[in-house]
C-alpha cells in the first residue's frame, strides 16, 4: 500500500511517502522569504511522486493533520486531502496535531500537550505512553491549564506556552526546538490506523478540520460602507 501524508498545520510543512511500511521519502519545508510554508505543499507532493516514478493514481491512502494549529495551514492540508481522496476514491485519515506531537515523548510517562491558542487560551490534550487518548484535544483557559495533572508527565509545548508554564513552575519541551521529523510520526500513526480499519472507516466525506475555536474573521473597510 502506497500512503501519502502531509501536514501544514504546525511550524513547517511535512510530506511523506511510504510503501508497505517502508518510508520512501519525508520532505520538510520551512517558510521561504515571504511565502508561508503551506504554499509549497502541492509542488512538494509532485516532486516526491516524480522522484519515485509515481503519480497520484499510485496512491492507495492519504493521511493529514486536521489541527489544531494555523488556520491557514489547516485549511490548506484538509482541503487538498479531501479533494485528492474524493477524486481517487481512497481512504483519508485525519490525525490531530496534538497526537502527532505526543510521539515526541519516548518515555514511559504520559504526555501532556499544551499549545498557545492566543486570547489567554491553550489547546491541550493528554496521551498515555501506549498512545491512548486520556484527555481529548480541547480549548482550555489559562487557569484550567494549571489543573492538568503534570505529575511525572512529559510536557510538550510551543514556545509561548512554555513561558506561561515556566512562570508556574512547570517545565516543558518546546517541539520546534527539538527538530523532530513530525512527518514520520504522522505517517506511522496513519499506517497503524489503516491496519486496524474496517471498510468505510476513513471515507473522505467524514474528514473535518479540528477547529477548537472559531477562525479569525477580518472585515474589510469597504464591506463596512453601506
């Protein structure tokens, strides 16, 4: 089975191609000049497929990050994934960015995820060392973040959340500073889900972006004029 996965929701774009459990390629793309990294998603996919003498017709399943994260990034990867899976009639697996980041923790401890959602709120989730979700991804107030059980847990955060946690005596690992290849984690999770899937589990129409808060809406000055 050839599996294509991609993620534009976090700090970089990750694109992977695997075949029968073997990772063939994993590209990592950062922001370039004034262009956001998600703008390079389609060229990266085309390049990887061409390198391995494939086209999209050779792809048997797709996996993508559904958020939370950058609203622009979530829209980009979810839209591309849905269109491709619909046209090819192949399974489409959506994975939360928090679950992907939980794989950074290689210890026996539970993983507590805390990401900045702005406006004094945070995205949180808790996973066991076996990968079970102990606390579903949620939008959490700053006060409620401190009620999470950090006892003997590995804490993964972004830089903004790390500062807030440190102010309250909680140390965390900042994922963007670790240079982990998150695309590999996404690919591995998708492969595992597909191995355990039943027919109809991952239809493209079931995939929804994980917006834990409403996307920002900007009203132009012209629209205000009546």
